[in-house]
């Protein structure tokens, strides 16, 4: 146990060092300082009492109902069996004031379009689950986000998908429909990083992040859509996919549309924060990513501890360290770790990230056939097939 803790601490220290090195070589601090005046957040007008009670989050005794002027985002999720055998799921919502608008700002020679949405805390969202059962979600906290574990009375088969709709005034905008995929305790599942694993983001460059997020058409990593389609066929379409990103919740519609277009349907797991400034967005994507991803994977394990997991990430951030930590924390849960070796200088930022010694440290104590670093996604097919066939 002591050796396991020592390995985990060493891997964490390595990841933190890589984060500092990435931000230093990419001049993130200078870029964030120059952009500090550009904000996508304005404090919404609300009563002093409502503002005070919003600090109580879900314990707020006087939640504010959704109005026709608001924007509500419902997040797709995965239902799982609770300890008592009943179906339940985590429902996440975000509420903003006003409709999305855009303003152009000059960002170190590039043009970025910033979403102009006001965070609305203390809101409660009513949901028609499966068009019949009504659920009350929230109220949200100071960041406008609510997260509720709800028991579901609906009976559904493994892999079944139920569509729900927000019960809000007709003029309300946002993402008002969501899908819940039911997943029985046994079977396979995929956990995938997003940025520079399946979507080109250039997380080691501040201007690259802003360009890929706000200006350029989102681009999938070559060969990854085909690999994911292959994995879905191999482990059956009923198997859930979890897309794990350090992006804040504000980017959900953007990322949701991207994954739905190029990859198997799945649940997006994003950072519990609403981006209020462009520097805040950059910090979200580059600081504390290992701790955040480990925490979210622990949550997925609490939902589906008996599922067999294939996890996929890349070398630009702390995916190797995070996956290694979870592999050791839950022996037997992860069956295969795949790490995309990013060779694009703008994306990887430092050659140290692709140093073999980094991967050896991150995966110390893990069987060599349980992890693989690749450049061509096609080379993963045989490994996935072998792993699935052996379990």
C-alpha cells in the first residue's frame, strides 16, 4: 500500500511539473493577463434574498422558476443500478440569462467569439423524463449548475435510450432535450478524454485553444472516429461511452454537437464551473487536470464498478498519470489504457511529454500489455480486439 501511494505521489508530482512547464513554454500567464478585461459574464439582476440563498445550492429553500428569458441546458446522462437495485442517474443542468450572443475580441492576433451568457444561480428546472415522469432538478448553485441523483421508476433494457424534455415556458432557449442511456452493471464501457485525443484542441498553446474552440470548425483527430465506431461494434452498441473533458460547462452545446457528429453517443463529463472569463477558460483546460479527471473517474466507478473499462487519452496533458492512478486504485476495473502520442509541436508543447520514461513512471506497476502508446489509431484495433476477447 505504501509503495502504491509513493508511485501515485511521484506520478502526481510529474504531472504538476508538466503543467507548469506547459504553461510557461506557452506563455499562458501573459496571454491570460492581456485578456483579463474580456469577460463573458455579467452579474444578473436579482433580489438580494435570492442572491443570498443561491449560496445554499441544492439546499436553497426558495428556488427561482425558469422564465421565458432564460436559457436552460440539459446534459445527456447514463442511468445505472443503485445499491438497492433501482435505476438512478445523475442529472446535470445549467441555467443562463439571455440568449447566446457573440462579441469579437482581438486575441493575440486571432479573433475569438465569446459567449455572452449571464450565469443564473438558484434556478430550478422541471423535467419531463420519458415524456411522462416529472422530475425537479436543482436549484443550481452560484455557477448556475445543478447536479442531482434521481431514482427512476421507468423499466428499461440495457442500452435503451429515453428522451426527456425541459418543462419550461415556450420562449425559453437552450438545449431543452436530453437522452438517458440505461447501463446494467455488467459489460464494457469506454472512458475517453476529448481535447487532443478525439478533437484537435492544441491544449499546450493559448492561442491554439482559443482558435480551435471559437474560430475554427471543430476537427476530429484523424482515424479516431473510425476507431471508436469499431470499438462500439466490438463491445456492442449498448455499452456506454463517457467523454471526459476539462472544459467548463459553458462549452457543452459546442462539445455535444461535435461528439454526436463524429463519435458514438455518450455522456459528456465537464468541469464543475461556468467559464466567466477567457483566462478562466485557459486555466480550466491547463491546471489541475489530473486531480479533476481522477475525481470524475472515481464517480464513474461508483456508478459502474463491475463494468470492464477501456480508457483512452493523449500525451498533451495528465491522462497517463490519471489513468495510472485509477488503474491502481481499482484493480481489475480498467482492462486497457490507450494513450495517443501527440507529435504536433503546437499541441504537445514539450518533448518531455512523449519521453518513454514519463509513461513508464505513470504506468509503473501496471502490466505492460494493459497499456499502449500509439500514433496511428489503426494500430489499436488489434489490441482492443485481443482485450475484449480475453475478458
